[in-house]
């Protein structure tokens, strides 16, 4: 099997993760579920980054750095997401995005 | 850097895996037996009690509860011993690890983090208040101990200049790491006890909540969870020997014997000290972990880093 | 160029890939919030397995480690804030499902078309002996700036998250004139104060 | 096969025992615990952890009901012993071993519950569908044959959590309270409704300014280190108790069983033993039990040994910094009571230690009333609440404030 084919298969899987994640992030009503959708998108980025490193440029650390950054972004997203959820819930007992539409600019 | 030979490469994957599992079971038995001896106040006959309990639990009926989350419950139960044995994969046995990579220490830590999720599942699954309370306690405790544990592992990695267990062993040829990293050693053992929710950190299975996460388990389910706990504790003792006490190094006797002796000594000391204390309530312990242990382990890492730069370690 | 992955490894990668997508779909299908969280964890662990096959041991293990911790915490929040944590009562809580599905599908199709039409520059250079060392040296050398930014970002996150999530400030704890010797906390904690 | 039977007998030679002591059987419980300690039979933590259920004395109707529920949750192989007197204790325990080791599950029930004895299914039977299980519990209460009861109930359900549990016929409410615990099944369902016969949890303001789920739980009347017969009904948010109320089951027979005139030193050691058990210090609890049992002996030298033991354990507990650190500040009882029961858990522990030391001038604290203790439980965590309850001598004669007629 050629390396390119394997890479394409893996990237397709990553695209699948991104697609499912997008669907979740856009369709879910609950803030926590929206975050799970975003996590799934980033999961796809992790996979794509790893594949890119292995097949395209293993001599450079850049793809690895991309994966690290994606991990950090996930952690930040989770932390801030939870903090915002707690704050908004504390303020008005709301845990669904639809109930917070008045926050629109 | 020469590729350290792994047990899998030396003896074949299957025999090596069987060996590691066997050693894991032996360590688990050792911990359980010492624990039983200390608990029953002496009496050498107590060393057979873990075997007796295991046989009894094997013949016992499994039970269930009202509206449980059976899938998650059972997966959590099965995961506990599996993770414990997997964490043994990077513990050197006779100078060789089953599996070796450039991130052995992180692997060990990851298994403990996964245990975290597994124990929470064991508490969540049965849909009972005592079990769930135990699960939450473990989550809070684990969160507080994850960072100090990580920092103490990192300290070892800094000292050895590698995350590979084999390199850490060879880095201690001159001086055992416990000498220059006493804080990391103590924190490692304490966090390990916290992760095995045992002894003073046994609040998740405390008597005050009727056994907590284990309160709804019977038969083989209970056996798996209890076995996972003691294997984890045994694996940690063996890992502590490898990381801080020079592994198999020592005069006169062959390496594996030294390693075994040291492991037994660590287990006995750990169990003896742990059983002299009452359960430390999570709300108190957690604050100490966040506000004392994390800075202290960071300072320990700093000290080791400075020592490393000043050429203290022969790396 | 032929890949240097063995047939078994490729099979494992494909199986893990399918598992990760299946886990991702399960997140939005199952009723139980606890199960959704752990389906997401399964997806992460499958991706970590693929990374392991790609020789990225450190990143794989760190992914498993971080995501497990995240999901364990996530589970608590799911149970706190979500309806139906145990999935005992089937219900759906979605809005604009059709549009979202369309967006997701379009994104997927566009990506797939790109993936299968681009001529990928497969690397022909030597692999580093140790990917972990490569990453470490990059972090401490050529890519240090990235790491510095990450550090600052994480620190800011810690502060901002704490400020947002706590309702009690120092005036609640030490009194209006900050005169109290001991903070008035619902749980005293373990330190002598 | 002979070998497997012998293996089985060997495996069950040290069964885990759950003791349920009916009111007025304190001395009997001490005798039984002494014998169990001597034999090295561990005490069970929960029904799931139990091989032998040992019922002392004659439980009242409500307690008997709770014991039946408990029994239905004990996994096979199991054995139930109703011990009316301790004279033939040794013999009865030997019999228990024989019965446990012997055989097919149906022989394990000690005649007390013939209706439950028939179900000797294989363990695979436990995989009944959840749904079926729920329906049973919903409509038919707990009167199933043993095995099915176990499938279904475990000790989960309890109380069918929620507001509704209380309004049920009390009979049923009790059914599910044997060991405490409650379904967390449906947190946070804003729309109410029921699942598996469990009403969904509702929300209420909590300590941290968040309105999160409230569960209605009943804890007791049988738990390790817990006064048998005590029932704690409370709202639970996470593991924080709000709205706690304490009551004795079968409280109507108070006048008939006057508090037994027990040895104060032994009573103090017993209190210490159960407190240390709850505090998660099994070695110290074992030593306290051992000293307590020794003080019953008549021989002069044994008595002296027991006194030394009591002094040793009391001093050890008194001096323990770890215990002081972990229990300090919990459960401040108002001091205007004037009795020796005031102060926090640590003060009371130290007072028990003084009494256990046999020092002069230390009288055991007068029992605290249930309402007083319940007031302190407000806003504490489950574990702290257990420590507080274990640290006070409770007034057994206090009448149950709840009307009992409904049940009778």
C-alpha cells in the first residue's frame, strides 16, 4: 500500500471527525454538548496533524507542535467553557444556548 | 542512545506479557497479604486470606441494582484491573520492561488517569447514592493528586534526562534518586496510594459510605476491582523502586533479588505506615494537595534542574 | 512510495479510525449524558491509538492522559447541567438539526474532495530516531515562542476561569473591611488559618 | 465433587458478617463481635459485601422489614442467623460455616424466609432486563423470591428518591431504605416524571449559589458503625445534606426496653470502635473492640491486660494528629446544653477516650436528642454527618416525632 493512500484514508477519517463535530456543535442546545462537538473537531485536527507529521514531514517538528497546540486549545476551551457555563447558570439558571440568545450583540 | 532491550523483544511478546501479568498478580497478592497481616494484627496465616477471598468471590453471585447503567458499570469494573496490569508494562522486571518507548513515565501516568475514569464509572454505574458519592470523592481526590504526581514523575525524568524507565535505571548507577529527590519520592508514594484509593486516601471506599464505589459490588465484579487496587499499589511500589531506589542495583546479590527485596520493603513500609492513619477526609486533603504539594514538588523539580546543570548527575 | 507501516498496523489504524468516528457519532446519538461523555473519550483514545501507530508515542500517551482527565471532569459537568444524565428518559435537545447536518456533511465532502485530489508531498527524508526528543528540542529551541505563548495563555485561562466560576470574592470571605482573620468558607479545608 | 466442595468450604471458612442488633442487645453484640474477631471473620460493609447476616434479638416490625430488604440484596451463597441468645454462639457459628460451605443455594436460608429460598439460579440470571426489574419493584414491592429480589433491587432504589417516596404508603418507603442510598437516576429533569419507578430529581438552591439537583434519601437503619435502627432522612445535593431529620424505627416500644445498665468504660470503647470504623481507622477500631471485650473477663490478670489495652488505644486515639486534623471542627453541638456532649467531634472523641481510660471524674456524656444532632447535620457532607452521628451517644428513648399509626 502506498504511503499516500494510507495518508488519504487517515485524513478522510479526520474529515469525518470534523464533520460530525461540526454537526454537533451547531445542532446541540446544551452548552456542554456544544463543547463536546468542538472537542470532536479538534480531535480530527489531532489525527490530521499526527498523520501529516508521519507521512509528510517527519524531519520537522512543526506537525508535532500543531498537535500540542490543538491539545492546549482543547484544554483552554474546556476550562473557559465550563467557567462560562457555571457563571451563566449561576446568574440565571440557564444551561442552553437558546435561552441565552439575548446575549447576542 | 542504544535501544534498550524490552522483555517482549527478548522473550517474545506472549511469554513476556504472561510474565508481566504473573508478576502483577504476585505483587497484588503481596500487597493484599501484607495489608491483611497488618489489619488483623499479626499472624502469618493471614497471607493466605487474599487467596481465600478470591476463591470465595469467584463462587459468589453477581448482583445488580435498580436501573443501573450496566454498560458503563461493567466496563469500569473490567477496566480497573486491566489498567493496573497495563501500568506494569513499563515497570522493569529483572532490568527489562515489557514495553519501552520514549515516554514510559507518561504511560504510567496515563494509566493512572484512565483508572480515574474507570473508578468513576464503577461509582456511577449502579445508580446508588453511596457508590456515586464514592465516585465523586475519587474524582476530587484524583484531580488534586494528578499534578503533584506528574511533577514528581517529571522530576525523575529531568534527573535522568529521559522518560524511559531503562535510562532512569542506568542513571542511578552512581547515586539513587531518592537521595536528591526525597520530596518527589514521598509525593509519588502518597499520590499512588491516593490513586489506589487505599489507606489514608481510602475515602472513595470509606466505611462512612458503606464501602463507596465498591458498596454495590459482589462476586467477580468485586474481585476485579479489589485486584485492580492492590495491583496498582504493588505496581507503584515496584515503580518507586525503579525510579527512586536504583532498581536492581546493590552489592553481592543479583539484580532481580535486590529488586524484589526493595519492592517488598516498600510495600511493607507503605502498608504499615498507611494503616497507622485514619482516612484523611477529602475536603482537607485536597486543599493541601493544591496549595502545598504542587509548590513543593515544583521546587523539588527546580532543585533537581539546578543540580543537573551543575553536573551533579552523571548524564 | 510504499509505506513502511506493516499490514497489521494499517489494519489497526483503519479499525481505530472507524472506531473514533463511531464514538464521535455516538456522542450525539446516545441518550445518556454519561455515555455521551465516555463515547467521546473512546473517540479520543482511538485517535491516541492511531498516533501510537505513527510513532508519536509521547503525543499519543499525552492525548490519552489529558483527554481522560478532561472527560472525567466533563462527566461531572454533564451531570450537573444537563437534563437526563443517565439517559433514562429518551429525549432530544437539538435545534436546527437539518441545517447543522448539512453544514457538517458539506464540510466533510469538501475536505474529502480536497484530500483525494491533492498530490500529497510524501516525505522522503529520514525519520528522527526519537519523536519525543524531536518535540522536546523544538519546544525548548526553535519553537520556544509557541510554548511561551501557550504558557501565558494557560495562565490567563486559569485566572479567568476561576474568576468566572466563583461567586465568592475576598469580601465574602474576609468581611467588608477584610478584617476577618479566618476566611468564612463553607468548607474550612485542611490548612491551619 | 468432593474437591470442589472442600475448596468451597475452605473459601467460605471466614465469611463476612453483617450484624443487625435489635434494641437492647448491646451486650450480646459485644459478645458476638468478640467471637468474630477471635475467629478472624471480617465485618461486612454493605449487603453486597455480606456472606452471613446475623440478627440479634427480636427486631421490631419496621426493622424486621428493613432486614428483609437487606437480606434480599445479599448475594448467594449466603446464610442468615437469627440469634436470640449468645449461649450457643459457638455452635451456631459452626453451623453457619457448615451451611455456607455445604451447598446449593437453596439450603442457605435458615428457615427464616422460606419463600425466598427457592430461587437458586445461576449467576447468569442476574442479567434480567432492567426494565423487567423495575416493574417488579414498582408494582410488587419487595416480596419476591430471593434471587429476583436481588436482581432488581440491589440496594439502589431505596426510598424511590424524591418527594414522592415520602408520600407513598410508608410501608413501601421503608422497603427501600434498608441501607441508605437512593437513585440518582434522573437528575435535573425539569419536567418531572418518573423513570424506573423513581421520580426524577428536582432542583433547589444550594450552598454554592447554583441550583442543582436534590435527592431525597434515607440512610439507615443498618450501616457499619451506625446505631442500628436510626434512620436519617435528608435532601442530598451532591454529597451535602440539607433538611436532615433523624428518627428511630420502631420507636413506639421505647418504654418497654429501658437502657441497659452497661459498663461505662466498655460503652465508651464501643462508641470509639464504631467512630474509628467510620473514620476509616480499622486497626484502631479493632484494638478498641479488643479492649472492650477484654474488660468483660473475670480473671484478674486478663482484666489488667484489658485495662492496659484500653489505655493504650485511648492514648493512641487521643494523641493522633491525623485524626485531629481530619475531624476537627465538624459537628459543633451548642454548648449551652451544659452536658459533656458539646464541642466538636474531636472534643467528643477525646472525652470518650477519657472515659475509656477509666479516669475518675469523667462521666459519660448524657445522650443527645435526635433533633439536636439533626440540626448539626444540616449542610454537612455525608461523611462528616456520619462522623457526627458516630461521635454522640444518642438518646434511644426519644420518641419518634413522626406518626407511627400509619404503619402499625
